[in-house]
């Protein structure tokens, strides 16, 4: 990779995963899932890692590049790998794959043009996702494109921030109780790149934060008091232009690409503000400081980019089908459903046609929020409870507030095969809130 790319990379966690250029032009990355004992918030804790670190190493890919990611399983249990958000063939990113202990598998694909953005990777073996993710298995993935090669973004001081949480019990990651499967477990330790309230030192100028919510269930309403969050990207895509926000909701699975103008030296706090994702949950907490941003250096100007990448407007009148998906839960035992059914491996729940546009009405009549996620095919929000989306954006995760109905437009393009939709509170996913979608061309 060129030196300009390395210059803007994080100097500390997450580590950049070594890339190996093979003679056939393919770039090889190797991930090994394995247990490790690491210091987490000052306690020696048995966690699950990729390559021994929490979070896993940063996979840095380029648009158009041909890559092979090898996953070795050195865990005592089966696992697999999901490249969350990447619009690659479903046969490659196939969560039905099972990688037995001691086995390995590889994922080979060309990084799609136009896919520059923020992604992440994590296991996706139905029934084990929650515990493997909660115990530490996740890592960041970035795709770089033309906007990073020159201009304001190339000069920004960039950091990847993976947000997660866990609770420790006697040197191990605490177990889930039955209630945790219902509410979605929130760990008592809030981690940023595996550390409790770290300090990040940056130089004056434009600071670019790639935020990834890798929690199983915890929501973050993020704010940086004294500074606006200039959102330039959400999930795996750029917005058309920066959108200034005072605070930003980041739900499990969701990513945000944010610019902060830090023209003078000083100290900023990244806060997680109270957010009630279930009315029955604990009364709102106080704001929690996640990270201290220490800005050093001489005063300088920090100019925001004015335009990023165009976002195509989807015309819902050209949709070939409108469907309703309803997300609900039930007790005894605690389980979750899409259209009244808990997940089944071999059942195709929806069949759609490649190269068509569909409108989906996502209904959440339940008393808690559910973050909806669809694999491989990015979508756009049309309306929330009838109110049009404020600006066009490609998404792969969207929060459904308790009681809310969100309409989305989903273009099924190019790829055929089987993909999944599910709630990204992974406790709910493992307890059934997932469905199989078959994309066909006949
Ligand atoms: Cu983050 Cu189905 O996944
Ligand atoms: Cu995904
Ligand atoms: Cu849910």
C-alpha cells in the first residue's frame, strides 16, 4: 500500500492486519479465531480473539482489489466468518458455512467498485453468534476508494473505534441469564478498541472517526460536547455531503464515518448519552464517557469536504413488490419472530427477483427497539412512521423503534443466492429473529 495510506492509519489498536500479495495478484489475509487471556479493564480475562487481539485486527481493503481471507478455527467450538455489509456474492459470504475446530476455510472475492466505507467482521453461526461476539470475536474492516487518495479526507487524522461491552465473572466473560436473551445483554464494561475509556491523541486539524458498534445489544447515543459530529458516511457508504449532528444514534451492527474539526489543542470527551431502547429497561443512565480525545499541535484550519459521493435516488413507483415484515417476541421460552415465525435453517422465507426493486414495510409492534439488518443488499429508508428520510443514504442496519414502522426500498442487483435478514441484537437473532431470503433470476 502507499505511504499516504499508512500515514493516516491508527498508530495503536486495532492493529493493521498484514497483507500478503500472492503471485496470482490476490491479496491474502489470515485470521485465526482463538481463545486468549488479556487484560480487560485491568482484569485478566479469558476472551475469544482473532489473532490474539481485542478487537480483531483491521482489514484494510481497496476497491477493485482481489482478496482472499483465510479463517482458521483454533476455538474449541465451530464458528464461521461474516463480512458485515460487504455487497459480495452470497455464496462467498455464506453464514451457513460451518468451520469445525481445527479446520480452516477461505473467502475469496473482488472488492466491489463504489464500496468504499466502514464494515466489520464477526461470526455468524446460528445459535452461537451471541456468545462468540460477546466474548470478543469481532474486528473492523475498511474499504478505501478514490476519496481517500487526495483532498481533505486524505489529510485527515483517522481512527477506527470499535465499541463493545462485556461483563467479567471470575476471569471469564459472564454468562447470559435467561432474561439477558430477552432484553439483550449489556456488559458492565464499555470498551473502545478493547480498552476502558482510553485516551486518543490526535493532531490539530480534521479528525476522522470510523465508529463501529460491535456490541451484542447496547445502543449508543454518541456526542462530543463542544463539537458537531459531521457525518460523512453511514454503514458501508458515503453520504452526498457532510451532515452536522449534535448527537448520533449508533445501534448494534451500525457504523458511522464522522469528521470532527479540531482546530486548536484541547481535550474532548466522546460520550454515550442515555437512550431507552425498551420502556421496561433500567431508568436512563447518566452520560458515560467512552473516550478522551486529546488534541495536540499548533492551531490550524480544518476544512470539511463539501461533496462526497452521489447517492442514487430510488423511485419506489418502479418497485415490483411491496412486503410487510413484522418483528415480535414471545415468552416461555423467550423467543423472537419475523412474521410470526422463529428462524429455521432450511426454510426459505422470502423469494425475490434479481434486478428488481422492492419496498419493504418493517413493522415493530413490540415494546422494544430492534435493529434490522439485511446482508449483501444495501437499502434506503423511505419513511419512518410516514415521515420521509431527511437525506438519501445507503444503509445495511436501521433501528426500528418500539411501535414504529419504517419503509425501505431495496434494490436486488446483480447477485443471486441466499441471504439473511435479522435483528442485530444478536440475542434476538440467535433466538429466532432472522429469515432467509432467496434471490433468483428465473
Ligand atoms: Cu453483522 Cu447478519 O450480521
Ligand atoms: Cu451482516
Ligand atoms: Cu431485536
